[in-house]
């Protein structure tokens, strides 16, 4: 083997590199989609607690105030107001709405965790294959040398680096979105408790 080009390196390792490329595309798509989604999901607990009594009272401006609650609390408040009946029925209705919101928030996020966990191992597989190819080249050539092992070692290093390159952003955003979901869930539960208390008094 003479000069070992970058093109040859990618041609040798294309099965592993292709899988990592697909993982990277999936990761980027999920990160961007969830980023846009979560920008619309904001809960200001203090602001909600100030506004919800006006909404519950049913005054002439209650509809306008309700519209400013934002999602997901607007949906949960509407489900509570339409529930009627006993306190248990009210809590069941809000709990159902909260669980539906959580399911929607968690959509696609596990994919980031899967990519973050799998990408380094896929890269490691490419590393092992590259090293095996290096030893095979040595055996075929009957000796060692930089030119003999360059292909396999380069493939191994590229696969490892690309695996980490794909995994690190996926892990960062998986943790970020998981934390955001947990905080939004806590805020929804606090606000739901306030709705239940106000409607029970009414």
C-alpha cells in the first residue's frame, strides 16, 4: 500500500461510518424538533397562580385571561373546568391531561438517549474492525510498517472520534430535555393542585 488517502479511509470504513452518520442525522433532527416544541411550552407558576382565580371566577374577562395562560396549562385548565362533578373526577381529569402532556413532551427524547448510548459502541466496533484489518495487512505483507497499518489504524481512529462526536451532543440534549420535562411536570402538578383547590371551594 502506498499513499493512503482520506477517500480510501472512508471507503474502507463505510459500513460503520454510514451507521454513525444516520445516528447523527436522527440526533440533529430530534434536537431541533424538540427545541422548537419546548419553546412553546413555558409555565410561569407565579403568573399562573395570580391569573387562575380570575379564570375560575368566570367573570367577563375570564376568557381573555385564560388565553394568556399559555400551553400546557391552558389545556389542563379547560379540562378541569369541563370536568365538573366530584373532586376525584376533577383530579382524574387533570391527571389524565398532565399525563398526556408528559407523553407528548417525551416524544422522540428517548431516541437521543439511545443514540448517546449506542454511538460510542458503534465507533468502538469500527475501531476493532480497523485494528483487525491492520493486523491482517501485516500478516499478508509479512512485516510491519507505517504504510502497511495506516489504513486500519486511520479507520479505527476516525470511527472512534465520530462515535464520540455523535454521542456527546445527543447526551447533552437528552439530559437537558429530561430535566426540562421534569421541571415542567412539577410546575403542572403545582398549578393543577391550585386549580383543584379553587374549584373545590367554589
